[in-house]
């Protein structure tokens, strides 16, 4: 475009209203540019993979509902009662894949049998008593059952709410049907074989869910987890190839083509994040794939052992890929860019010349080796040859890296400014090499491990040994959160049982459906208040939608029109499943199952739908109100308060970690090495970081500090989403979810750096065990420098924690105890981590310049082992990365403070004086 040319308009989207219908909705491809620019583009829809997944899920759920009611109602059988319960269990266990449905079926069926037998025995025992005794004992029996189920530690008892619901239905139903003059109804509906027939109904629904998936196994687009994993493995291999290609372009472009290097860094960041998403899905599908394999589901692919090795390898490689991502996409504070410093450019050019081609060759061989090892079509000879080529290429890459560092440092000798300005790039280059080398080494390690374990047969625990192990488990009473959940559920179910035990409530208000109050309490009782509150609202909305739909069906079609009811149920199941919210699926699932319970429940109780629906809504509302009363007033708990408390606690725990790591690091210099000790393993730059560091024990205080940081972070992360869902009643400030999400994401990155830092400190201790006391490396006292750097971070965190103690005396990150200006002043101290990072980097630059000067004066060349230098660079990178993460945490805390509610302003305050005092930092009103 010339100087006098105006930029042409490429799009004209201002007139677009997003509607699907319009005069200029379609434009011919051959239209001129001017015609295109005048169009009003109306494209509100874009078909995505999610749409196809929703269609498939809706079709499966509709088929399950249609088949279940066809078998239990239209078959004419009279053995299995309450067909709608079979549909409830069918919709509960069905998942998008066959393996997921099988796992869900296992979680439901295995504990259902013993729970049903126990509840049958209890119900039989209570049936021999009089009605008055039954009414007295029921609340106590329900309370005891709730405590036992929710405090039981047995691993197969996962769906505890559903198991309590089964127990409640079996025990409470006989009494709920006992009313004045209706004893015969009770005996006819809940006879001696009511429990086996109820379990049979549930099993029919479960079996239908499984069979719907099994029927699709032979189709090209089957719903097996095996097919999903095959697609994900191909996608993961593609992302890995693209990541290595981007790294090759980056390594070949640094110092030469800055634009290509920037583009490559963007691609590295993109593909690393994509790999993380795919691996997360692979981890989720792996248990489903295993159960399909155990049941002999046909799949033309690799065996389950190789698949597990592939996923394990991918998870390990992802840690190295994220380390590469950090090293290539972040710039150290104060570091000069390539375009601003000729010394940095020359160093990068040397590294690129040595490593660019070798990395490209290594990436190509790695792709071939991965394909050969994880492919079922490759022969053993091909696998052996590919792994041999990979090992040889890795050795060549290692030699190229050593030569690149040697050539780069040769340029910096006798040049103090150059050695200082290139310290940051040299650190990042070493970290990148270490992470890349480790990335390739993981595949080699997996191959070696698979060979060593190929002849080992896994030990299979017997059924008796599993049962004995369950009996030895400690019950969950000592766990505060589990104890609170069991206690509040027991209290809520005891209140709900009053609707069955009190004759007036049961006989005159809720007969014969008084059990629905207890069913609601058992269903919505969850550990966190926010999650329970949301599920309660979802149950209410689901009930209202089901009630409206049932009234519509009953008024449009006659009650005896069974075909219409079946098709209506199938339709609402499909629609509800298609419109389901992935974050809150309970509302849609409960709505579609409630339609069946209303239409067929009213028929079984000889009630009109118009009379049954208001009673059903009333009892569900009573159950919700009952549980929320227990949750909010009897056993109050706030996830928001926990998040606010752990936010402050996290930084105090980090302070303790850095103090303990500083002490451990300072003791490394005093480790005595043997005068003539040598180890061939030290030639391998990864040996100490992968294996040797395990021989170095970590102090108990340092290990305890790491565990405390992880525990605090895990608690805050687990409570954030429930805290978001808690009702806002003005009793606590609303959490800034975006700010806390970013804060926890940054904290997670810091924890990764902490683990890496501990390993590097252990590795440095291992190296000092292998070098003599008069070795030149001891003169520079690198451990002392690292210890001082860690101490700086600890001291800054100590200053911040002291300020937090003043502005948050109760240990909660929320307003009220201090003025907002004081809070901002305390949070702003995180900005000082920029100075901390600069001072650490300056010390490293000084030490690096001293090291190069010693080499120049002695003329002895490199005197450190490659592994030691890489470990040292990794330690420095971890410390600088942690300091940067803490600085970012301060920025996120500032964002959270901005969400605090406005303070009441004192009308007598002199605003001009206060403003001047803040602006100029004065303590007195007239300090200006």
C-alpha cells in the first residue's frame, strides 16, 4: 500500500445483527470486493463437535428411557414394581461412553446389594412391631443409617446419597402407606418380596443403559472409550509433532530471525496448552478403557499395558514441555532483548548454529520411535532399531549442546559486560536443553521399563483379602468435613422422617407420598454448602419443569393412552439431555426422570395427575427447606470463609518453605566430598536429577513446609467453586471468582517450581558429595548465593505476612477489620518482588562473570560437569520464576481488593488533606 493509498475495508460487520434470516444472508463466492464489504453477514450458528456430542447423548438417553419403560410397563409383567425407579437408575448410570457407563454401573450395583439386604432386614424387623413403635423407631433408625453410610470408609461405597435413598425407601415406605383404614394397601404394595423386586427394577434400568452402548459397538462411530482414546492418541501425537517442529524453528531462528522466533514461541505456548488438555481427557478415559478391556470389548489397537505406558509417558513429558514453555516464552526482568544487545545476539547465533540441525534430526527420529513403539503393526526389530536410533541421536544432541555452550562462553571471555548481559539467555538455554533432553529421555525410559516388566505378572488380590482390607480401614469420624456431612445428613433425615412418623403429617397432608421429603434430603446432602444449595435449587427447578410438562401431557392425552405417555417421556428425556449444562447436569437429569415418576407414580397411587403434582411440588419444597435449614442454621459452614483464610495462610506457608530451603541450601557447601571419587553416572547430565537426588535426604522441616503449602493450596482450590455457588445473603462478601482463579493458577505454577527447586537442591548436594574439598567449584560458593536468594524471598514474604497480620487480624482476606487504604498498602508490597528478582539476577551475573574470568585466567576450560551446570541453571530459574509468580500473585490480589464493597465515607473527613498525605507519603495531614 502506497503512502497516498487509503486502507481498504476488509469486513463490514457493523450492520450484522446475528440473525439467521436476512436479505443478504448468502453472498456468491465470485462477488466483487465492494459487494462483499456491503453485505450484512448473518451467521448465528456454527456446528461444533459439542453439538454432535449432545445429539449422541440425547439419543442414547432417549433410547434408554424408551426401552426401560417398554420392558417394565408394556411387557405386561407384574413382578417388578415402580417402573419409574428403573428409569431413574438408568439415567443415573448412563455416561457418554460404554466404559464410563460400566464404571458407573459398578459404583451403583456393588454397594446396592448389601445396602438392600440390610435395609430389607431392618424393614422386616420393624414390620413385626406395631405402628406406634414403628413411628417411634423410624427417626432413630434413619439417623443411625445416615451416620453409618456417610462415615463408612469402604472404597466401593462411592454413591452414598443414592445408597441412603435406597435404604430410606425400603425402610420408610411401609410406614408411609400405613394410614387409618388402609392397612391392606400397605401389605399389597410392600409385601415380603418388595425389596427383591425393587432391586430387580433397578437392575433392569442399569442393564438397559449398558446394552444401549453395547448395541453400538459394531458401528463406525461407537460410543466406546477405546475409540475415543484412539482419536486422542492420534491428536496427542500430532500436537507433540507440532510442538517439536515449533521448538526446532525457534532454535534455528534465535539470534537470526526475530520474527520467526517470536512466532515459534507463540506456537510453543499454544501446543503445550493443547497437549495439557488432551492428556487430561486421556487420563479421564483410561479407567473406562481398562474396564472395557477386562470385559473383552473388541478393539483393533494396542494393548492396555502399552496404553498405560503411553499415558504415563505423556504426563511426564508434559512437565518438561511446560518447563520449555516457561524458558522460551518468558523474559527475565531487566534482560536485554536480542535486538538491543550484540553480545546476546552473538551468543544466540552460536547456540542456533550448533543445536538447530541436531534438534531437527532428533525430533524426526523421536516421531518415528514413538510411532514404532506404540504401534501394534511395528515388528520387534523395527522397535529395537528405532529406539537405538533415538538413543544415538540424543547423544549427538548432548554433544552439540556442550559444544554450543563452549562456543558461546568463548565469546564472553575477558568481556565483563558481555558475560553479565548474557546471563539470563544462558540460563534459559540451559533450562530449555535440560527440559528437551528430558522430554526425549522419557520415551527411552518407558521402553526400558516396559522391557524389564514384560515378564512380571501383576498380583491380583482375592475377594477375601479385599474384604479383610476393608474391615481394617479406619472410619471417617476423625475427618472434620466427613463428620459434619454425616451429622447434618442424619439430622436432616431425622426431621424428614417426622413426615412419616407423625400421623397427622402422614395421613392428612402427605399420604401416601410422605417419603418424598426424606428422598429429597438424602439426594441433596453434599459436603460444601454452595454445592448443596445449588443442587437444592436444581431439584426445585427440575420439579417445576417436570410438573408443568406432566400437566400438559395429562391434559392433552388421556391418562390411559400409554403410547402417548411413552413417547412424551422419550421426548422430554432427549430434550433435557441435549440442553443439559455440563457444570450443573442434575437439573436436566432430574427433570426428565421426574416426569416418569409423576405420570406413573400418580397412576400407581390411584391419583389424578392434577392432584398428584401439587402434592409432589409441596413435598419437594418441604424437603429442600428442611435441609437448607439444617445446612444454613444448624450446621453453618462457608466455603468463602475457607478461601479467604487459605489465601492468607498460603503466603505464610510459603514464607516457612523459603526459610527452610535457605537453611538446607546453606548446608550444601559444608558437604565433604571424597578426594578421588568419580562416578561414570555423572557423565549423564540427567542422572542426578532423575535418580541420584533420591539418595540425598530432605530435612523433615523442609518436607513439612512443602506439604503445608500443597495442603493449603488444595483446600483453597477445592472450596473456590462451592464458594462461588453459595447464596449471597449479605452475610459474606461475594468472591471475585476471576481474581481467585488467576491467583490459584499462579499459585499452582509456584508449587511446580517449589518441587523443582527441592529436586535441584538435592541434586546439588549430590554433586558436592562427588567433588573434593579443593575443587574450584567450591570457591565460587554457589550454594551460598542460592541460599541468600531464597532468604531474600523469605524476608519479603515475612514483611508481607506481618502487614497482613495487621490489616487482617482474623486471618481472613476480606474487608472490615482495616481501612481499604491499609489493605492496598499491604498488598502493594508484592511489587517489591521485582526488586528482589533484579537483585538475585545481579548476584548471579556477578558470579557468572567471576566464573568466566577464572576460566580465562587459568586457561583450563570448563571445569564443571555438564549436569552440575544444568542443575545450577535450573535452580536459579526456579528461584527467579517463583519470585515472578509471587509478584503476579500480588497483582491478582490487587484485582480481588478492587471487588471489595464500597466503604461508608465519614462526612467529617478532610478529603484534600487526606489526598495530599497519600500522594506524598506523609504521615501528618499537612505533610506537603
